[in-house]
């Protein structure tokens, strides 16, 4: 049975003895008698168990109280919403839907929450009919209210409405526990938005916030907004609790328990196998497990393959080589590709001095590369390799007696050890599940960064899901310096440089949701290695075919404030020229985030020249603009600000009226034109 890497919810699944910690947290919350707003931070690195602790605390609270008397629990997932306004609006909207439907006090609070949300963050779209089916008897009345016309015309007296909300929430006797998890995995602006929400927009009485985040990641993100991240956090989150760290003893016990469960009692020499594997754990395997997530990932890979190979391999060797496969994939590939270096050759050709010297040099080169690029130290690595490849001792020791060396006799063939030439290949026939991005695949993509064309081919051949996982791994490593492909190391300058080049030159080839992550990788490279004159970046922009990604990169660097503004202005002018050339040749098709591009373009040219170019756009380009506009917040609010930045509205109105009588328009295009005309005439 595979180890579930999902957060746990109950005591029976608690392998790390965190239940008492969670119970004490729950009791502290339940004993909090003040009606004042309370914010608690649960802090820990990725994979440390923050969510599990919160889940067990909430479970304890659920068991202590019934649904009528106990605290109301609201879990808000900001990952579901992409727009900052949408995020704030949906917070209040979902909070209102969480409140009991049969209580008059909460009915009043619910209506005021929605009205409050519509003032401070007008909704971009209402899609709740999908999320909350009207057939639900509790939700239906709420949905009728949410979709009523009056909801779009809230009072302008924000302070008065907030005061009424405070009074209403103060006047009811139930605490509302609000859980916001994984804050550290949001982007910088979303992190700042969430803390602003907690600090000033939703700081109501009887609310208790449980916020889960990596403290250091959040502090670094807040620095982008010229905050002292540490001091800001102290003000917003007055109580911070650190997740207890896991001890080496606990990890060893979990490994041993899983091993005992995995290896069947009827296996020949079971006790001896268990002993050898645990010895390998103490010598080598334990160096890979920094947290429970590392251990689970390894054990799941072992379990995935074990049932197939258990009768074909020597178990100690299988456990060691699987650790190398999962955590040191470059070494795994090197062993597979250099079989003769690691095992004794049956014809004894490795006895010859020149062969031994060549193999010794190859081994040294492999070890040097692994040590340089990974977290493991040389002695631990050699100890682990010597467990399964005794030939390494022969290559490193001139006095080693090759003729009597272990691995030369039939005993090792019978045991099916990896050092046996007959069984070596068996250990390399299996890999991690194909639906995941394996560490080997991840390392393979990284290796392809030696040049742009190779990386482009390798990266673009990945399915979109695996592209996303690759970029997520890179981004997490750059932000947090966490374990990457089993190696606690930073991505190298050359690797980043190639990904930066790809984003500027070929970023338009990938899906929009992947562009945002790739943009952050490109920004990181410029901020870290190209922060003197931007010549390298500017040269790439000149060569780029589609200027969309270049514009976003430069804008992102403005936000970071780490590059001289004059240099960024020069880059912006180059981007503006590229946009002009692209539009003149290809029109507006395939430009990413079109109205952002227009703003960027306009800032780099004089007003008259820009408008003249816009007025000569083809009908197809005009349809693209209208289609993009109808997806914006401006269209939803029936505003024309975005259009006025680009067009003389009278000229646009005439163009659309002429376009409306053209043949071969789709129903959607006709609808878009009519809607835009209504908005223009209304304004």
C-alpha cells in the first residue's frame, strides 16, 4: 500500500506524534473568550506538516462541539482565484455562504458581508451556480440574494457598513475560525493581498484566523513592497507557532515500520535482509531524508517497483540503487551508462593497468560532479556505493587483490546482486510512475539547458502537466532553496540563463498559465546575473519573434525595483519597437495579455503615432481587441477606460457599426460588438 502524501486529519494517522500539539492548539482557540479579532500563524517549511496540524486541531474542535453551538469553520483556498479583486470578493462571498442559513442574526451578517465585498472588491464574475447548485435548500436563498440586481448597487458608505458588520459580528456568540493555507505558495502580490485582507479589510470581531505559511518566504515576498517583512508580519500575525521538527529517530522508526510491513514474513532470509537494509539506512539512506515527505516519496517509489522485482534482485542493493535513482538521478544515469566501471568484467580485462587507470579516472569524474552538484558529502557517497559496488575499493586502492576481490565468484550471481554482470541490467529496467515528472526526467530537462535549441526541444516535448511541474520545481528552488531533484543546491547560472533565453525568445509557445511561472524564473536570472547593463536581455528582445513575454519580463523587473530605472526604460523602448514591428507584420494574433501590451506599446511611442497605427488595424485585429475587452473587469462594470486608452471612442463606434454589417461574423463576434456599442453609448 502506498504512503499517502496528503495532509492527515485524525489521530490514528499521526505518525509524528503531532496530535498533542494540535490538541493544545485547539484548546487554546476554544479557551479564547475575548471577542477581539485573533490571528495565529502556523509556520514551517514546505512539507513540514502545517496542514496536518491544522486539520487535527479542527477535528478536535468538531468533536468537542456540535454544529449549532460550536465555532463556525471556514476554509478559504486563495489558489482557486487568479485575480486580486476576485480573491478579496470571493473571500467575503464564500464566508457568507459558510454562515448558518437558518439563523436571523447570520442572515443579516451574510447580506452585509456580500454588500461589503461588492464595495471594496466588485465581483469580476459570478460562477457560484456551478460551485453551489441551486437545488441545495440551504444555498438556494443565498444564491437568489447574491444574484439579485440590488447586489450590484451597494451603498457608498463603506465605513458605516463596516461598523454595522462589526456590531453584528460582535453581537453573536459563535467564533468563526478562518483557515488560509499555503499562503507562501502564492505570488508576491497575492501574498501581500492576503495579509492586507486579514489586517484591514476583514479584521472583524469574533474572527479567529489560522494562517499557514513559510515565514521566510513570506518575509522575502513582502520586501518587494518595501515592507520590513519581519516587522509587518509581527503586526499582522501577533501569535506565530512553529511546526515541531521531525527527529532522526522518528524518521528511522517510520522507515523501519514501513520496511517491516513491506517485506513478507515468508521471504527467505527475511531477518538477514532487514538487517542489511537497516545497515544501509544508517550508512547511506538516511542522508536523503530531511522530512517525512522525502521519506514517503522514496518509499512510494520502492513500493511501486518492489512487487515486480522482489524475486529478481538482492534487496539491500535494490533499496540503495532506488535511493540513488530518486535523489541522485544523474549518478543513477552515470552508473547505468558506465557499467564496466562499477562491476568486475568477466574476462578480467580490468586487471590491465591502462584499463584500471581509465576506469579510475571515469569514476573520479563522476564522483566529483555528483559531489559538486548535490548535498551529499564524499565519504557518505563512497560508503553507499561501496555497499553495492565493491569494485570501487579496487579502483581506489593500488594494493587491492583483484583476484580475490568480492564479486568475482558465483555466490554473488546466485544472490542476484547488482555487482553481478548477469543481473546488473535488471536494476535499471524500472522507473517512477509515468504520470509523474520523475527526478530523472527533471534532471534530463536541466541537462538540456547546455544550449537553447536542445532545451526548447526537450521542454516542449513534455506534456503540459509535466512542463508545469518542472517550472514549479524550478521556481520553488529559486525562492526557497529547497531540495531539488534530490540535491540541495541552487540552479546554476547557465541553467537559468538558458531558461531566461527561452522565455524571451520562445515563451509565446507555452500556455498562458505556464508563462507566469516561467516569467518569474527569467526575472530571477536578470536580477541575479544580468543587473549591470541589461545588454544581454536587450539583445534577446531584439531577436525575439513575439514581444509579449519580453514586455512582461521588463514590467516584472520594474516591480522588483532591483534594476536601474533608466536601463529598464531603454528596454521598454526596445520592446515598444518590437511590438510595432510584430503588429505591422502579423497583427494582434498570439499577443499575450493584450491590453497590457497596448499600455506598454503606447508608453514607448508618441500619442499621435500610436493612435494612427491603431486606427489602421484590420477588422480581424479589431475583433481580437473586442473579444479580449469582453473578458476584462472593465466590460463587466460597463466602463470604457481600457478602450479610451487605445481609441477615439467615436471612431471606434463608427468602425464597429461598419463591422457589424460585414458577412461571415460568428454569433459570438456579433454579440461582442453589440455589447461594446451599448457600453460606449452609455458612457
